[in-house]
């Protein structure tokens, strides 16, 4: 499509997808403090423009080899991702760093999800800014986070990938540390140090690969690029730990409950909705793609840890007494399913992981929005004080019930496909280990249902508690506007998973071809 | 020895050194004859600018050598020398700009201050071109000697005198150690020229069997490690930085540290212009002046200790300048880390050595830029002529002064090596990359993990800057007098009419300019790091 150095319309679109939120954040920084509302509106407009441009990246995908519906076998000699659009500019030759962006079926759904959730969060902030105010700065920080996440999903240069991976860290820290709950400082610091620990290992891993291969081009590197076995294993270990921290994979998950619980609603939505996906996306595209030999050797370990995450996450959830903390811990279990899918290294598993990623982003985003709405009204997140929500706020309780049922993986809703097929993929792998893992993961699925139903019983049913009786049941239009797209997507993805699977099928096939 | 007595001197090569020394004399004369602060400062600015410019022009002209004995030369105006000279001139200018409030408040005598700074700059300019151990040590001492006085030059307070004494004693010991090492090397080989030293050592008995040479090499490296404040030769730095006026602390942690790094690189890596100097037959690499088998392990150990100890101790600091001091100790560890790759055979190949030296130079450039910006922001946020103060004194500072606060956060985040401080991020990338290229993956992991520890304290300071202002500071300037140290509450601390906080004295424009220039440069090299990489690979 794109000649090296030449920039076509798709390239401009890619640059705009990353550039628009950056431009928005810069613009917001120049707004005077008294124009707070105008600044928030401007930020939301930039987020909306990003979503439009990001969604338009699919244009032109159909006539491409790695396209929308046309699944053709990978041409010999051209392994790796075959992006729909590419932008490839020289940046720092001394570090093998090129400004190389590209979008394909693996990254596209995540790009749209990121842009959508950021827009919804900005829209939500138009309506209400969490204490201590200064919504302008919060919107600007969300846009910077968006730059980092989108850049991570779009980067086709390993060093550039690392750069964007790092961009997210400090703005997220600030979002938690300034607008968070009572224990925000500690939670934010824990988040920053944990994730930096992950990303410095990512740096070493990325540079191990690039110095050994002499290039940082992800397209050329996918499939191992003839790297020696030892290098691949070392690189995979470093990269896997780095992404495991971000995803997060048990036992490196301990930053997550604190960060998600303490973050403001919009922070939790972005954190759970898309930030975690940087880890799983990186695992598929970078760790598995670049060091397949290492991935094969470490698959069993990864699978065991993933199943441990599912079981531990579910069991811990059963004992949680705080709404947001419960939802946060549920992410550990759900991401466990995604990682199990990746660990199988099969087409079914990777497809399950990709749709599970998107579904988790949509459902958990919705859950955190709802949890924020409940906490804003009842001024408590304690499950013991929240009984009887159905009595006083039936619509809110209904939506919470819908999201919880979607999260437990009811067939027909978005959560089902990823989790069911992760188990199927593990089962298909065969052998005593993977069969056991599939069985245990299925048990974990049952436990997921158990804790979410417990959540519903505690929160929506039973006699109304004093805190719930006094809350205002009316839902603001802004809230409904923020939730409606997520409810809709949960239904649509549940009924027509082909929307995501159709896009991911070809690149997953190509990836498996390349790493075989 | 062999050369004729009446050798010709290439005065063009020496031009930057002449100009730097001339600046010192000019400043002294201006102070005597005109006796006005403006004239003194003007003379310094003109002289330093001319020095920097001359260094660049001479550097562009190609390699020039002078004071040669055979093929070995004592003064080599190479590209690296031009870079070092230019950096020293710029850093001196920056530090002078930071010192303007101090001079204006009459805290230090302007003439003496500028003279000493210019002398120190002269040492730095010569250091970059030094081609033998003696010139190296003399240049380094010329760089350091004026600093003993500068540290203690303040008219009030004993902290400065204490700091100066600490610095003086430690530094003299370090110089003695370096000289002893140089003497032993001379005894073992009979040469002092860096370009001849490697060959002489390689030609003689293997270094392992020549204890004299090994001890000499280790002593030289250790002596120079004092100057970069590398652990375990670092103890002087925090006390000295904290006792010195903040601009002098800035000079110590940027220019003085740069001097140490340049000296270390000259003896450990290929000395300036070594490749062309002794001109060995093509194919055989020029040996490093000191045997890499000896210096490599020493440097690897020192680098690991330096970054780890520096970062861990910085975690517990309560005072701003001490925190910056410990952080700059840790940063010295990152600078030395690429040279630690010399510990392994794979790191000693000529290409790996070049990469390591270039990485160390590049990291140093990124570092001095960010460090100068950090110190400039500290000066701008503090009352005139105050010391660095406690970290809690900065609470809410970024809310009172958004731009200066943002610049300080950018510098700190850059030192931590994270976006948006892209300059610092690329600096870390360069170091880790060079280590991996030299097969020293373990050291790369140590560097990476240290970056995590580093973030913990940088982010603490950044959080304090953006924390809500303490209630006391809104009460007005009465509170200001109690929170500022006694020596600052002199004539300098004039209250500001706006009454918006304790440090609400408008910073001098020179300080703001220095801060702005350093910040803009940091942002520019953050987006175009290739500039620094190309320059440092010369």
C-alpha cells in the first residue's frame, strides 16, 4: 500500500488518530482555568474526532490482503502483520527507531474501543467532575493516556511501541493521585512503580530483540526473524513478565485492586477498559510474535498462571465487601481467560483472547460506570450498606444486573465468547495438562457466576438499607448517554461476535503462519 | 625526550583555552577597573560565548594537535574536545545566569565569583583536549580548585565553609590518588601520553603480571571516580551540594561531573583522537590507554554500587538539594554503566567500546541538560539567595507558578527517564542498548530496575509540587519569614505585593531565561535525540 517514506491517506489517518488527542491535550493546556467548561467541551470534541478518524481506519481494509472478510493464505516470504494502512517515517536512526504505525485486524477493534471509552469518559466529565474539580486538566490527562494507548496499539516499531507504552504511566498516576479516593496517593504510587517495573523489563526485552536482530520493525521481526533460541527465550521471559504486570497476570496483579478502587470513575473505566489490554495485546503481537520459540517453551507456565489467576481472582471476589474492589478483582479473573487463550497458541485461543479483550473492555467499563453512579448516590461502596437497590432505583439496579450477567459470561452477551472459547481452545490443545487447565478454567467460570450473583443478591435484592433509601434514583441524561453505547455493544457483540472475529481471523491466521 | 626543544605550537588549536583563560583575566580586570556588576557579568558572558564558539569552530576544522613528542601529543583539539569545550562554556553561562540573584543580593562578591567560574571553565576546556595524564590531572584540578572557594564564598553562614572544607579535603585526597596512579603507570611504562600508554602496556608484560600497572590503573580510575561522585567515593557530594549556594551546587553536579566523566572516558575509552594518533597498521585496534581487563570490572562494580546506593539513599532525603545530590550520584552510575560492559570480553571489541563511550557521552549530555533545568527551577522557586530548603517547602509551588513548576516536573520526570521527559527516556534507552550490544544483559537489568527505584522519589517531589498549598502559606508573608532559613531572610527576601505565598518573589529574568533555554533544549533533544547521538559519536 504505502511506499517507504511516502504518506497516503491511510497514513494521514494513522497520524491523526494518535495526533488528534495529543493536539487536544496541548490545546487544553493553553485554556485559562476559568474557561473550564469550554475546555472540557473542546476536549470532548477532540475525543469524538479521534473516534471518527479511528473508526475510519477500516476504510480500505477490504481490498487488502489482510482484510475485512477476505481470508487468503499468507503469501510465502511475507510473514507477520500485513497492515491495512501504514505510516513509516524515519525518526532516530541511531536507535533504529522509526515512526512506524499501522493498523490491522488485531489492533483495529482495540483502537475503536479505546477511542470510544475515552469519548464516553470525556462526555461523562462534561456532566460531572470528581473532586477536587479542575476538569480541564483531567480531560487533558485522559487524552494523553489515549495517545499512549492508541500509539501502543498502532506501533509497528518495537522501540516506538515501548515509547507509547511508557506515555501512559504518569498521566494515569496523576489521574489516580489527584482525583482518586481516600487512599489515592498510595494506590497511585503502587500503580506507577509496579507498571514501571514492567515497562523497564519491556525496555530490556525490546532492546534485546532489536540489538540481536539489527532492526526494530515489527513486521520484519514477527516470526522470530531467525533469532537464536536462547535470545528468544530470554526476550520472551522479559516481555512476558512486562506484559503480565500490565495485564495483570497472577501473581503480579496486586497493584490492580488498589488502583481501580481508588481511581475516579473515569479513571477506572479507562484502566479496566483499555489500559489492561495493552498487556494482552503486547503479549500477542510482540512477545508471541517476536519470540515464538520462547512462547512455545513457556506456554505451559503461562497457561498454569492464567488458570491460577482465574481461580484466585474468583475466590477473592467471593470474599470482597466493596463494590469497586469486587469489580476490580473480577478483572484479574477475566484477564486470566484472555491469557489462557493466548497461552494455547492456537487460532481458537488467540481469537478468543482478542474478543475477550474487547468484551471485557466494554462490560467492565460499563460496570465501573455503574459502580461509580451507585457510589456517587449512596456515598458508600460497602456491599453491606447497599442492599435493596432494586427498591429505590430500579433502572440503575436493572442496568447493574445486566452488566453483571454479561460479565459472568451468559451466552448471547459479549462476555460469553471469549471465556467459552478460551476453555475450548485449552481443551483442544489436548494432553493431561491442558485438559486439566480447561476443566479448572471452566470451574473458574462457574465461580465467576457465583460471585457476580452474590453481588447482585447483596446489592439489588433484599430490604433497602438506609443509604439506598435516601439516594436519588433519577439517572441523568449524560449518564445514560455514556452507558447506552456500552449496553448496545454488549448486546451486539454477544449476538454477532463475527463483528470482531471476522476482523481478527485473517491476522491471527497470518500470525500463526508466521510463528509456526 | 626525542623531540627538539624548540617545537612549534599550534595556537589555533589552543584558541578556546586562550579565550577561556582570557575571560578569567578580563573579568578580573573589569571588576578592578569598572567595578560595576554589569560590566563584570558582561565580560564573562562575552568571554564564555567566544570560548564556546571558538571550540566549535576549531572542532569543525578537523583534528589539530600540539605539544607533541613523536606521534604522542599532549593537546588534541578533536571533535570530542570541541564538544566538551562548548558544553563547559554553555554550562558556565547557565550557572552564571542562575547566580544573578545571588550576585545582585550581594551575597557573594561578583568579581571574584565570575573570575573563579571562568577559571573553572578554563580547566574544563583544556580537559577535553588533554592528551596525557599530567595535562589531564592539571586540567581537572584547574576545574576543581576554584570550586573549593566558590562553595564557601558566601558571606554569611558556616554551612558554606563546612561544605567547602569537606569538598577540599576529599578532592585533594582524590587528586593525590590519581597522581599516585599516574606515577605508578609512568614507572611501569615510562610514558604518560594516553595514546602511547595503551600500546606500552600491551607491549610490556601482560597487565595481570605487572602489579605496578594494575595498581596504577585502579588508582587512576578510583581517583577520577571521586570527581564524578561515584559510590564508594561519593560521601562528599550531598554535604557539599547542600552547603554550597544552589547555583554552585548546580555547577558541581553538571560541569564538575562532566569533567570527571570526560577524564574517565579519556583513560578508559579510547583517548581523544587515539585512533589517528599513534596510527597503528589498519586492522589492529588501538588499545585503550588503561587495560580494559582491569578497568572494566572496577567500573562495573562502581556503576552498580553508584546507581543502587544513590537511588536507595535518595528515597529517604528530606531536603531538596540533598535529594538532587543523591539523584545525581545515581545518575553518575547510569553514565558509568555502559563502561561496565568492558568487564566482559565481548564488551572490549572496538565497536562495542565505541558504542559504550558514545552512550556514556550521550547520557552525560542528556543528564547535564536535565540537571541544569532542575537546578534552575529550584533557584526560580526559592526566595532570592536562599538554599534549596526542605522538600515540604515546595508544597503547592507548581500551583503558584505553573510554568516553573511544570519545568521542574519535566526535568525530574526526565531524570527518572519517563515521558513526557523524552530526553531522559532516550538517555536510558541509549545506555541499555549499548549494554545489550556489549553482551552485558545483567547490567542492563540492573540499570532498568534502578530506574524503578528512581521514579519513587522523583514522583514524590512532583506530587509535593502539585499538592494543595499548605494553609500557613496563604496567611501571608509573616509565614514566609519563618519558613525561609535565617541567612535568606536578609535584605534579599523582599516581600511581594501580591502576597500569594512564601516564595512569591519574582525570579530574576536571567534565571527564568536559563530555565527556559534548558527546558526548550531538553524538549528539542527529546524529540530529536539524533542530534545528541550524532554529536556524542564523534
